[in-house]
């Protein structure tokens, strides 16, 4: 009877996981499913954490790697909060810094629902489906704007109030959730079959249409690395190489002209870097200034994830994230079974993309980027466990 109850509870958790993951892939910052001060993401997060705690209280054991990661992460949060208080940071600003980071604890929930290969394949499918939905909606809205079926002025006012969309011109725009166009692209690219390759091509076109330099640059760089250093097909390498030269020669000048002047965006980043450097002292270099302590141009969150972590948490904060990424890479390297390695690779490339993108944008320290990082930790851990059982 107890086993039956446990099974049903786990089944319910896995059922909850589907809308939670779809919302994270498609939902951007979560404001489209907002009901007053509450969002669907907040409710689903609290429910997932609550149920995960009940599950682990009943099971009375947490995975060792998950426990260590969560303990170390909690120590950094507590330390940075205390330092912020010591530096007289406002409580509301400390909480504002903590709010996106506490999403990290959903790692508990993820570690429960990922039990076997079928669960991992389900994650890949949801990421692929979600990225396709994003791409199709984007193309449809662009076409409706272009043809005048959607009034740009009305659309602009509505989206400006919600705060999920930034406009490039009167047709093209950037949505915070578009990060998963790139993540989905890697999952399609590394899947076999013509339909998957067409899916990757479609998403790559959508990525270009976002007119986002980082998305385009890092997607191309990671794709190039995969083709020349991971993919073993020499013919494909030469075809892509020649096509790349032609495309680079023809498209780059056009793209640069379309992207327009980015000097304001760049100068804002340079200003934040200079302000952070000017604020460094021997103590802050090690432990940071604490949560709630920003710089003059950015009182709350900064454009560069690594810069914000260093300013508020110092070398100790950066060390945690660097150690986490090293752990992910080492976990991938320990996977030896060919089929498992193939399943894991799109997760690894997605994490690399998040890291690169976070050098110029705030992704890895908020739920949008954290999701794929945390999912990858759980997926690699499960693949290693399954691999160990096979080799015993």
C-alpha cells in the first residue's frame, strides 16, 4: 500500500513537471501568465518545492551531489545577504537580488522527476517542442505586423506594459524567452533525421531575425565547434566550411547594417564594468559588497551576469559558479556509453551557450538560464548512475 502511494505521488510529480518545464521554455520572465502580483511560475515553483520536500521527508535521503551543490549554494546566499546587511543595503534590494536566485532550489524537484532515459528524452522533446512554438509564434507575429494585421502602436503599448519584449524596429522584436530558440536549435541539430535538421534550420532563421548579436555569434561559434571537433563527417565539414565563407561574405555586411548602432548598449556595459572596478577593495574582492549593493548606473541587476556576481559576491561567489560548471563538464566527460553521450551532448552545448551569453547578458543567474543548467546537472547525474548499473 505504501509503495502504491509513493508511486502515485511520483507520477503526480512527473505530471506537474510537464507544464512547469513548458512554461520555463516558452514563458520568458513569466509575466504573460500573471494574475495580479502572482505569476504561474511563482505558484508552480512553490508547489514543486513543497512537494519535493514532502517526497524527500518521506524518502529520508537526498542525492549526494544535489545535497552538496545546494549546501554550497545556500552558504553563498546567506553570506552575501549578511554582507549586504552589514553594508547597509536596503532590505527590498537584498530581496530583489535573492528572488531570481532562489529558483536554484528547484534542483530538488528536478532530481526527483528525472528517473530514467524516458524522462531525459521527454525533457529533450519538451525543449524542442517549446522552441518550435516560440519560433512559429515569432514568425506569425512578425508577418502580422508586416502586413498590418496587427497595429504596431497598440502592440507596442501592450508589450511595453508587460515588459517581456524589446523592439528592434516596427516589425522585428526581441522576447526574453528567445534564449530557448538557441537551446532548442542545439537539440534539433544533434537529433537524427531530415525533420530535425529542418527544425534546426527554421530556428536558426528565427535566431537571425531576433537581430541579437550574442545569440547569432555564439550559436554560430558553438555550431562550428561541433562540426569541426565533434562531428566525424569530413564531407559535412568542408560543405559547411565553404557555405560558411560564402554566407559570411554576403550576409555579415547586411546583418551589421540591419542591427544598427549598438554603441549605447555597449557603453552601458563598459560603464558598469568601470563602476565595479572603481568599487573594488581588498575585502570586496574576496566576498563582494553583498546583495542589495549595486553601482550608480545599475542599482539592482547588471547587464553582465559574471560582473554582478563578482561585485556582490566576490571571488567566493564566482568560485561557486565556476566549480558548478567544471562539475557539469567533468560529469559529461565521465559518460562513456556512446548512446548516453549522444543524449547528453545537446545539454552540454546549451550550458556552454548560457555561459557565453552570460558574459554579456544576465542569464545564468535568473530562472531563464538557470533552468537548462540545473536540468543538465540532473540529466548527467542520472546518466552516470545508469551507466554504473550497466557496467556492474
